[in-house]
């Protein structure tokens, strides 16, 4: 299981696949499968059975499916451009993620 450079809450851009060029916020990360769920990207139709106890109506529901990490790039908060991610150690000893395109710090 490789360490992912994408975290929950990051703004990412899809670089490959049917949603290429779309941007969205990371909702969920699955490091075991190298997959990420991105808001508004990779919609699939899911047929759900009604469940009155959980207040689920049923029918065909559209929702986001996981997308592979290799098809995503983190968007730099300063320039708004897609970027690769590196690491840097600050003066106070913290290790932070850094955008390669402009040196912006990605961790809050």
C-alpha cells in the first residue's frame, strides 16, 4: 500500500478519463485501493431498493464513484494550476506538502 499525496479536502483536477478537465474537492480517500471519491466527478447510476426503516426511497440514484489516484492532479491554491506534489520541512520542523509548480504549501 503506497502513501497517497492526495488528502481529503484537496482541490483536484481529473487528467484522464471521461471527466477529464473537471475539478472538485476530495470527499473520501481509500489508500488500500489507491482510489479517491471526488465531488461532482465520475457519476454512476445505482439501482437502490426502497428501505422504509432507513428512509430510503429507492429507484435509480446517481452518485460519485471512486476514481484512481493516477488520473488526478492536485490544484495549487495560489496559481490554480494542476501540479505534482513534493515535500518540504519547515523551520519549526513540520513536514508539509508543497506544490511543485509554484512552491505553495498545500497543508493548512
